């Protein structure tokens, strides 16, 4: 299925926010299930397995415009054996053993990716690790506090190690759903025609696929709910051939604070990149988000505004800001191949080492979708997050105003 992008317009005081719908078409990728499944009894003794399964984070709850809640996290699957292994089936269970979701075949392969790369992949190479992008859909009024898993896998038919494997079924991991509520914010951009790239949860998108090892202990998920904003006019993001930054309609747009808070970091001075070419001058982690402003909104929540024009930043560290205050101008600096604003909320000030948080925008009007393969409009079929990348952000394949 072709990937699609979201387009929305910031209205009045409100939201101009959209985010890629997590995961390609729900009907194709993941089928919510309601049939109760009895929980497997505890094994009398430990059993050898080829795989070790963990998660990047406790599931984050996202309220979608489809009237459903979406629970977002990644499974990390390590193949400890030198032979390839195929994940045949992933079942997601409620605390009572009820089957909430079942993934297999192409739907499972589409959301299974190299740990630092893109999928799809049906097979885990020997002695390697993959991530499985999970989007568990549950009823809005359904109290889901725990998610359990049952993973079934296959060894090669001619496996030399089959005799040492005690079980081809893994029970777990058991995860507690994160109780945090999404943070409500205003739009950082204003006006019509804002197209969202790499937004909320779509597994082919760059943001949803990033998993970075931190301190040798865990993976960060710094961009799950982050949005890349580009402005469209008459169905195009630029005039001419788009080879110059000034040809892009969004270049130089005012970026405003999405909330009140305190500026904790300002990085400035990197010139814009040349559109449609590989980024230059990326020598250290901080360079990837240049030029940027980070605002601490409240305890445990930071807002990141990246790729601003050099010397356009209007604030300094220690400044108090209010929602709607101009921070700088949208540019093409840092790890960027075209003018856009990279915006997201984090649980810490570092845009690579900390984790993305869901957000709720004030308002938006959903208009439709753009089919990336053809460049044409298309009716959206994926859920739009109503704000958490959820409760107020259009999802992949949606246009809003």
C-alpha cells in the first residue's frame, strides 16, 4: 500500500497539527480480536528458546479520531541463534487472557524492521535483533492496564539447532500501560496547507522506526509522535524545481511556542542545507537537530523545535515564553533534506536520548489525504489522532485544515 501524508490547516487559536497515522491500514496490518483465549499455564521448568523478547517502553495510550484508543510501543526481538528465525505469530492478550490483537504473515512482516533501519522483513537473520512496531487498538472505554504477549516462531526446516530448542512459543513480555495522559498544546505553525511527514506511528516512516541505543542499556524512542511539517500550495511544496530553500513555501514561516514554559536550550549558527542533497556538517549528535529551541513546558515534558534558520531565533536560555510567542523561523538546517519544522514533545531535553511523548492539539479540520505514490489526493482511511498524536493530530494519509 502506498504511504500517504497528512495535510492540515492551523485555524485561529488552534491547532494546525497532524501526525502520521500509526501503522499502515489497520484492516490489513492488525486485526483486533475479541475471542477469549485461555492463558497458558506456567511451565514447570524453564525452557530453551531461540529468541529473547522485550519492549522499548511501556505502551503509551493514544486517543484516535476513529473513536478508539491506540497503545503504542515496539517489541525488541533478539535472535540468539546463528540461523535465521521467522516470527510466525504475535498475539496480544489482556490481563484476563482475552485476545486483543493478532499479527501474522505480511501484516506482521510489514511492521518488523531491522533495529536501526527499515523493514519489512519476514525473517530475523542469525545473531541479530529486530523491532516490531506495535499499535494495539482498543475501545475508548475499555480499561486496559496490562498487555501480555504470546509469540510463536519457526526454525529453518534443516535447522542444526532444533534439538536444543525446548519451545517455539514465548509467553510475554507482560507490560504495564503507561498511565500518563497526553499533553494539550497549541499549534507551532499557522495558516493553511500544512502537510505532515514522518508523523505518528506509521511503521514505514522514519520517526516511528528510530530506536537508538542509550548508555549500552536500553533503546530510546525519540521521535514516535514527532511531526515534520511542510506547507503545500496547490498540491505542491515548492515553486520551480525546489533546488533553493526560498522556493519552498514553508521556508521562513514563523515558528511559535506551542505552550508556556522556559527556554532550556538554544543552538544556533548552522547554515541551511541545500534541498534534495545529503546533509553536510553533521559531526556530533547535537548537529542533527540544528538549529533548535527546547522549551520545558512542565515537569517531565519538553518541546523541541528543530531545523530553524540560522540567527532567526528570538529567545535565549532562561527566557519565559507563552503560547503563540515567536521562537524563530522555519528552515533547513541540521539533518534535513528540505525545509521543514521538526516538532515533538519529549520526556527529557535531549532530542535523541530521550523519549517521544504523545500530544493533544487544540483543534483541526481533517480534509483528506495525499497519495505519496501518485502525488494525488485520496480519501483517508487511517485513524487520525485526536490529540495525543492521538487526540488532535491527523494521522497518516489525512488532510486537515
